[in-house]
């Protein structure tokens, strides 16, 4: 990676269980050498604290995948 280069990180949350997962939250620490420019989840509310995004996804149904 070189300075100024754009990098895309993809995170997946899935539920392989037989019941819904409730109050799901994804916490993702971004390395200090990366600058968070945009964070676009397929669902949920995004907050950041110190550059680390946190996504409150809510309920994830059995077999569902959230990006």
C-alpha cells in the first residue's frame, strides 16, 4: 500500500444458527495507518469512536448475511 491509495475492506456478519440473533453489533478496529473515509453497511446504524466504526445491526435472521 502506498500513501493516498484507496483500500476497500469488507466485513460480513452471518447467522448460521437456527434462531434469530438479536442486538447484533459489529466492532471493527481500523489500523492507525488507515484513514476511514466512508463506511457503508447494508443495514444498521454506524457510529465511530477514535476512527473505529461500530455498527448496530439489530436482528440477523437464520441464514442471513449482512455486509
